[in-house]
C-alpha cells in the first residue's frame, strides 16, 4: 500500500475513534445528569415526582442510539464478520463506562439495562437493535431497524414511544417478503412495569421496501390487555393475527381477544375470527365499532348497537338452542349503561349464529327471550379457547422471527 494511502486509512480510523469517544462521553454525561435528578432507590420501591416523565430520559436514549450507530459495522460484509461479537463488545464498553445497570443501582433512572442485536441469515440485509434505559417504573424499551448493503447502512425505522411512564416491547417481528419484496414490521407494546396487570396493548404495523430509505406506517391501534398471560402474534406479508387476554363482560374475569387483519396498500381490514366462543362474540359485538360489526349482523341492529354500546353487567346464561341448530342464546343482565345505572333489572337476550370456523353472526336482540332455546345453562367464565398451539414446555405459542 502506498504511504499516502496508509496515512488516509490511519486518518480515517482516528476520526472514527474520536467520534465514538465523543458519543460515549455525551451518553455518559446525559446518564449522569439523569441519575443525579432521579429518585434514589429505596428498599420499599420507587417514589418519584409526577413530573418525572418521558422527556426526562429521552436525551439518554438519543445519545445511546447515536453511540451505537457510531459503532455499527460499516457495510454488510463487515456486519457478517463482526456480528457474533457485536453485543459483547458494546456491552463491555458500557460496563467499563459505568453506564450499564449495576446489581444495586443508586438511582431509578439513567442506566442502560439491555442491548440486543438481531440479524439472521435469511434476512442478512436487516439488523434490529433493541435497547432499554432504566426509568422509575422499570425500563423503557426502544428499537431500531437498519438495512445494510455493500455501500453502508440506512436506518429504516425508529420506534416512536409515547407512554409517559415508559413502554415495554412485548414482540417485534418482520414478515417474509411478498412478491414485490416488501415486508411488514409489527411492534407490540405495553406500559412499563409499575402499571397494573390490567394494562394496554399498543400495536403498530409498518411496511418496508427494498427501494425505500424509510419504513412507512400502515396502521396502529390499542386495546386493553392482561399482561400476565401470553401475547400470540402471527405476521405474514399481508396479514396480522393477534391473540391475548383481556377483560370479559363479566367484571373480574378474562376472555380471549382476537384481532385479525388483512393488510393492503391502503391500510387494514378486520377479518374473522373476532371471537372464539358465542359469549365472547356478544362482548366483542358490543364494544367494537359498528363498521366492524355491521357485516357480522343480520338485519338492522345498529340501534341496538348504539343503545348497548357502553354497558356493564353479567351473563344470565349461555344456552345452546335445541330447536335452532347452530344458534346460541346469550342472556345478559344490564346493570349500567354508560354512567347511568339501570333503575330496574334489565335483561337483554342475544341470538348468536355459529357459521363455523369461529365465525359468528348477531342474529336477533330483544328484551324478551327468543323461542327455540329453552334452558339456562350458566356461562363458563373459565373456559378459554386459542387459535395457537403451544409448542414448548414453557407454553410459548409463536416464536418471533427476531427473538432478540
């Protein structure tokens, strides 16, 4: 190598090292400042002011991202070579700088608590980086998706976390490519650990394409979820299926919630199944938008849907109809509609038609029982169905393609 070329290589390497050092120093400064202003750890748990919210730790997360990007391999060949040691090398640097969360932290916020890299042979142009920064309620997760080529890398997607107390990344998946090479990316979030077990699920879907330099949002939503049970996710190039536990119509009980979408260029359309048993279909019919339930209703039931949109109560019975094949009559005792308590006992009867394959239709609704369904079989509030087969001893149903 000519002497001039050697000097250019050395100069470039020196600049890279100085940049990495500067980013690490900035991360250390932001972390130190946040730890100094955050609550001190106490044996009986965290105690922190209400104003200690996301904007306090965002500078640490940004500095962490910038430092990681200063250390990323320069191109795809370098990524393949460096990937096996990438996590251990960067984690060691964080430990040496005093930035990784120790066993007995001096503050509830400001440490790096996790750093994970995901890269697979089948998707060797993609790299996913997951990070976590400690906050008063545990840790706030972030992720970044990069596309690699022989010329370098591009950040396609950066998670947009919005919860004031922090978010936990429950699941992150990238689909196989469709015929055009496009892929879907799904991200599932809940609140940080100090939130109740009756938490919320935020789900986001993006599209990436080999010719794009940024991911494009496709659709998003949120739903109540019980976070101490499995979240099952199946992502295909044009389809998303979610299954999880949420609150049932009967207070204090849980049911299986199914969110199934066909995903196209213009957004998402909800598909069947929307519930896995008749009593759950009644609850889903009541709480879902009419646009979702219109095609799953026989006749004009929109007025009933508006009237019963926000009820609370319990099941009187769930009775299979002996004289009407494939129908189930569900009796519901209504205690409250919106913020108004029912002045007297109010029973509503729903006729649900089973069309097979967990597809249901709301056939009739009335204040009087419909004929053909004698008996008052009590609702089994503990029986739960699932579309997912458990495939290991731990009970996990569907492994992520990027488990991290």
